[in-house]
C-alpha cells in the first residue's frame, strides 16, 4: 500500500492520478474530508481507503508494516497565515510524527518542503545541506518547512530512504479550491474572463521593473513525475530542489495566459498588498544539479508548454486531472 497525505489537495490529487495511470490502486488517502471544496479533485480516482488526517497516527501505528512508501504532501500552505502554533502543529510536529513512524517501520518517505525556505535568496537557491541552518524564511510557513528540514538533517535514526522536496512555484490542474493561494495563471484567467485584463503586482524595488518579478514556475505534472521517479529509484537521501531551473517573469506568465486564451495581452499594475509586501519574493530559481546528478534526466515542461496545456485542457472548462 502507498500513502498520500494531502490527497484531496492540489499536488496530492495530481499524484493520486499519476499513480493510477502507472497502475497503482492500493492507495491510502489522508486529508481532511469533512469539507466539500476539495472533493471534486478525487472524482474518478481509484484508491483503497480514505483516512482523516487526525486519525492517521493511530492508523499508521496499526498498519505501518504494510506500507511501501509515504508521500507526505499535506501541509498548511497559506503564506499569509501568521500563527506559529498552527504551522508548528500541522507542518512541523505532524511531519515529525510521520518521520518517526517511517523510521520505526522502515517505510521510505518523500515529503513536501518548499522554496519558501530560501527567503529572499541571500544564500542562493542551492539545496546543499550545509546552507539549511543559514536560511532565513520570510514568513511562518517558510520557517515551519525549514524547521523540519533542519530537524530531519539532525536525526541519527531515519527512514530507509527519505527526500524533502523544495517545491518552487507549482501550477496546474486541481487548484480550483485554493483561493488566494492558487497560481497566478489561475487568477489571470479568472481576471481576464471578468474584466478582459490582468492586474499584476507593481514592483516596490528599484532594481525590478513592474512585472519583471520572476519565479521558477513548474507544472504539477512534472512535480508528480519526479515524486514517482524518486520512489522507484531511491537515490541518496536528502533535500532536493524541485523547479525547472529557469526563472520567468510574471509578465511572461500573464502574456502566455492571454495567448493560450487566443487573446491579445492587456496588463496593468496594482500595489502589492501591504500584508505580504515585506515578505514578497522577487526572484527564485532552483539549482537543479543535485536531482540531475542523482539520475533524473527527463525534460521539464517549458512555461509556454505548461500554460498552454493547463489553460486549454483544464482551466478553460474547469476540468480535473
């Protein structure tokens, strides 16, 4: 059996779909299932059982020896949330519990870290272990992810294989429920439909022109493909960046979304909201040399390819993958 936490969410549900396509149906799905906003993401998915997040520890204690791997994708991901206690409980302590069970029962573990651990990039975007203690995340979400990465690297006892994946800016189908935290592509399409134009955040730094703030955007289909590759190959344990290795501007992203809708771009600018302005990342770009050296050789979707597929095959008709 394979466990996926956060299985009803964006990346988790896409991983369920990808595993189904590889022939895996003995899947244990862990999430909060008492709300309906994410339930469409599991439509037509094949799995064995659903376990509520709060019941998972007891279930794991009883069934740990039967598991082949745990993909721990579930987390509190709201970067505007300021409660350290919430992040400690859901991102740090919950992941420590899973790690300890994986260690006890010799279960490989692949878990979601985040590029938010890199803060404003003073230490670069290199997934070397010796820089983890020096990183200064910009918000409680990033700190909770980095706190677990630091804790994991300090453990003498660990799962037989483990990988912490530093997801960069993931976009793609099944993010309809994410609201403010959905990708800019998602919001661009909704704004274009409503007003015919897209409003990007204005730059509040003299070294960046409006719209030239840049991120490493990665299509969710590449993310789940890498998760599966790590499960099957299990190279050296540790932290791995998961981006494309190429930063692209928000201007490019918005323009490509218009093009995928067969429209001419109409882009304006608004001030970055006060509540995120001081913690806003102006640039991210993953150093992908470690994953490549581990043997992963497949190409990633370009931003042009990913946006075109996402908009035409999913967003335009609200399709689930």
